């Protein structure tokens, strides 16, 4: 936590289909909607 903001890390995993980058982007977007962009920073 720095400057009263939490740091969040999201790592791409392995997928046989190959959609992990898209799935990660969707998950990150939903996280931002719920948390609000001012409360955290991606690292």
C-alpha cells in the first residue's frame, strides 16, 4: 500500500484455448468497476 492506495497484481495464466489475455482484461475491468480507479493501482 502506497499513498493510501492498494497495489493489485494480475498475472496471465496458461490456457489451451488462448483467451487468457482477453479474460484477464475483462477481470481487471470488472475489478476497476467495483473498486473504483482511485482506490488502487495496477503493478
